[in-house]
C-alpha cells in the first residue's frame, strides 16, 4: 500500500503553481493549432471563423491543395533535402568529432577554435557570396547543389559531439587497442554505439532546420519543380498564387508536419535516453 505523499512547508504551493503554469502554457500553445485544424476543414472563403468546429466541414481544402498547387513536389523536395543533409551531416559530425576528441595532430587546438569562431558569424552573411559564385559557375537552380552547400554547415555539431566524446572513458579505447583494434574499429564498435542518443539529437535537429529552411533555398532555387516546402507555401500567399484561401494554406501546414512527426516517432526512443546511457554499464 502506497504511503500518502507529504509536502514540506511551502512545497505544495510551489508544486501547484508550477503545474498551473504548465497547463496554461499547454493551453495557449494548443489553441492556435486548433484554429489551424478548423480552418483546414472549413470550405468557406473567410479567413477567420468564430467556431472551432466548421458547420460544413469537408476535405475540400485538402483536395484543392493537391489539384491547384505543386504541393506534392514541394514536400518531396523538402523531405529529400532534409534526409540527405541530416544523414550526411550526422556522418561527417561523428567522424570529425572523433578526430578532434581522440586523435592528436598538428593544428588540432586551433582547428577546434576555428570551428567555434565560425559560429559567431550569421549564415546570412554568406548568401550573397554563394549566389555570386554559383551564378558564375552556372549552378543556380539545382537541387543537389543546394544540398551540397547545406551539408557543409556542421561546424557547431562537430564541436558539440566532440564534447560528448570526451565524456566517454578512454579506458575503453585502451582496452580495445590492447586487443589489436585500430581507430576505425574503436570508433565503429565502441564510440558510435555509445553516442547514438547524441547523434539522434543532431540528426533530428538538422532535419527540422533543413525541412523549414527558406533563405538559402530562395537564393539558389528558381524553378517551381525545385521549390522546397518553404518556398512553395510562401508562393501560395504571394505573387501568382495569392488567390489561394487560408483554408488551403492551413491544410498544407498540417500535412507538412507529418514527415517530422513520423521522424520523431522513430527517433524518440533514442532521444529520450540519457546521452550517457550505456557508457557505465558492465
């Protein structure tokens, strides 16, 4: 039989206030989403409805979204870009962080400082230079060129994962070396399995960033068949697509969340584990 929980003086008030604040934040966060869901099922032409439940709810906005726009192409391009960039950055981050954490080579200290300094400059400063170079090389409006440029932005991730590798006991490396293992085997068999939760976080955060990226995509990509989701959805409310209804835009916003929701569902078991899970197990 469970004993009744007792609170110290003042602890009950603090706990109750904390729970109240949490519930307020949850409600404030959910209400706008409910209106987006409501608008996506509202076949009317009004941008705002006083009722959360549309009187004539239907899938008209979803059907019109795929019939009148290239939404399928946009979401395919964004998913492709996000998966390729996140996978490539995760691999490059894992290898680069291992080199800075476990190897000793000339320029290691200053190389790591250079990675940190790179994060002090906003990425927007490089947009004009990248555009000028690609224009001279006639490489604009190419989805794979856009992907290659985005893959190179993993400097902060390398610094972050390097700090995590440093927490893994070096005695594990020494034991593996005594058994005849080289650096590649140590990395693949020891470091990588212990770092899976951290790499899963890096992968998911990169996935989110690339899936919603707009500035660089708008600079490089020009053809409608190469539009990413951000560019496509912006075109729905500007230019030649400005006649689209708020309901169609709301439907696009909801469908856009599906790939990231699926990715989170798969990665959640790794993300929820402690970043040091397994490093001290026998």
